[in-house]
C-alpha cells in the first residue's frame, strides 16, 4: 500500500468516525432563548398572498427561494446559449 492510499484510508476512517462522537443535547428553551413567535393574525396576513398561487407553482418557487445559488446556472445558461449560437 502506497502513501497516497494510506492517507486516503486514514481520511475515510476519520470522516466516518466523526459522526459517532457523542453530542450534547440542545439546551431546554427558556424565556430568553425561546423561538420568536408571531401572533396568528400576523401569520395569516403574511401567508395569505401565497395561498392565491397554484400548488405546482409554489412547488417550484419554495426550493428556489431556499437555495438560490442552485438556480443561478438555470438563469445564466439561456443567455450564454444565445451568445454561443450567434
């Protein structure tokens, strides 16, 4: 076994063993670190416009809004393709 294989094997072992370490449980919520909650009226006002869109469109918009960098190539590609054709 060469040095490269030994280093790769050691790296794989370390990566696989890292999730096995015990983790401390999250602290119990208190008044100071409790999640912020909106009143029901504010939530209704915030989410009401979203309910007007069809489910298929929401299924496309929500993933794109969470990780917009994944969808940037989809925007850039048509512009690049047009320039390559001309």
